């Protein structure tokens, strides 16, 4: 099992469903995604660089795009969410919109590609 799959297997069913939605999109958008750990969390990598990771906390979940620019670009799509330059917090009741997830993942991919 990959680190992502192992992490998902140890989460509650409702949280797992919310995270699997992110994983499905990451697998679709990231060319040849590597499922790994980065900074101690499950993450998807591209060309050895982390694209997006996630963690479950007591009262919320967090998406980590490893890029303040990616979060900034999605800012207008994240109205009503608590976010900082390195994370977007969400709950079961309020998940991150798909268009925001796509923008964040694609922005991070563009950064990695430009740096290669």
C-alpha cells in the first residue's frame, strides 16, 4: 500500500470519502503521480516534488499545496474557507470546491514544471 492509501485506510469513513475526492482529482491531473510522504504527511508528488498533501485534524481537515502562490491564485474561489499561505482548512460539511482544487493542483504543477 502507498503512504496515501495507508493514511486513508486509517481515517474515519466520512473523512476518507472527502479525502478520496482530492486523491481522485490529483491522480487525474498529475502526470505519473507518485504517492508518497512529504513533511510527514501523505502527498502526491510530480518529478520528485510535492504537489498536494493532506491531514485530518480533530475538528477539520487541511489541504497543503506546498505553495503559497497556488493558494493565492485560488483565493477568490475559497471565500468562506479558512486558509493561509500554506494550507486550506475544510470540513465534512464544507469541502473545497472542485474548481479551486483543480486551480491549486494545476498552479503547483506549473511551478514544478517551470523550475525543471
